[in-house]
C-alpha cells in the first residue's frame, strides 16, 4: 500500500484507492496497523457534468464510522483541494 503525505489527523479529507478500482473520498478518523477508520465515505462517479460523488454503500448511515481493512487498499492520500471542497459541500451542505 502506498501512503502519500503522512501522517493524517482526525478530520482530514482523504482519498483511498481500493484493489477493486474504487476511488473513495472520506473523512479520516483513525488507523492502526491493519485497518483505517473513516466517516462519510463517498465514491467518485463520472457523469456528463464531470466527476460527482455518490454513496460508498447505500445502506450505511453517513454518521457511522466505517472500518476498512488496509489489505484491500492500494493507496491513501490527502484529497486535492477542489475535490475536498466538493466533498465537504456534499456531506455537510457547507460551501467552501
């Protein structure tokens, strides 16, 4: 697994790339040796208007923490500013 610009702190907006090819933007909560915990995970969805965000899992509450096994994550990085602002607006209704 490749980690870019570490360490992360709680509340950072991060991007994860999974072995299945999904790109996930989420709020970092914590991590240990085997897992990473995030909140409000959203997946990137291409559309005619550009890249949008959709639920990572339709049946999860956006307020629940999600624990991901690091063995299925290929890369973790800080999300670039424009996408982080779009993510914040999508998950909190706060425009940045």
